[in-house]
C-alpha cells in the first residue's frame, strides 16, 4: 500500500513539475509579449494582424478569431497598450521568479506562490467581468490547478523534511 502511495506521489510531483515548466514557458512568452507591446508602435501591430489574418478573411470574412484580433488592435489606445505591456512584463517576471523558487523546492516559496497566484486569480476574475475573455478563464483555471498542486507539493515536502529530520535525529 505504501508503494502505491509513493507511486502516486511521484506522479503528482511529475505533474507539478511539468505544469510549472509550462507555466514558466507561458511566463516567458508573457514577458516577451509585454516587451513587444511596449516597444512596437500600434500601427505595426495593426499591419501585423492584417498580414496574419488576411488568408482567414479571404476564406471567411466573419472568422471569429481574425475579427477579434483586428477589433482588439483597432481599438487599443496608447494608454491601454502601455498598461497591457507593463502588466504582462510584471506578471511574467513575478511568475518566473516564483516558478524558479518552486522548482528549487525552497519551502518559503510555496505559501508565497499560493498567495500571489491567488491574487492573480482575483484580478483575473475581476478583469473577466469587463472583458468576458475566454483566455482569462483558461489562465485562471490553470492557476487554480497550479495552486492545488503547489499546496499538495508543499505539504509533501514538509512531511518529507520532517520525517528526514526525525530519522537523522534518532
């Protein structure tokens, strides 16, 4: 029975690590997108979106994704662009810092990460009430899974460290 529990712990640990790597890649992408959003002029964004979506519009002028992208870029104010850039950079950098600490298994990162990811969730839900963005729901769902896995991993590491310190004490 204990072997099965260890196998399950190893699987959960693997899921935890893989999800952190995915979240890390996403955080890097977020930071890069934030840098691009900050430094690239709005007209260049529009040109890029028109170039990317031209085949979709030729095939189907009512394409949902192409129209969404075009509408978003056309109605993006300079202030909104700067806010989005700073938010993406900050969000990405903070997540990367936390993910590195979690992967290094530094125990104090676990409760800090849970709190920060929880704050991100609160903000994302707040933003969802304005944008109704499916992406925000997807990111929020991933953050909830990460929090659950982080909590489980934290408890497991604390038990393991406690058991290890007990066995070396006696």
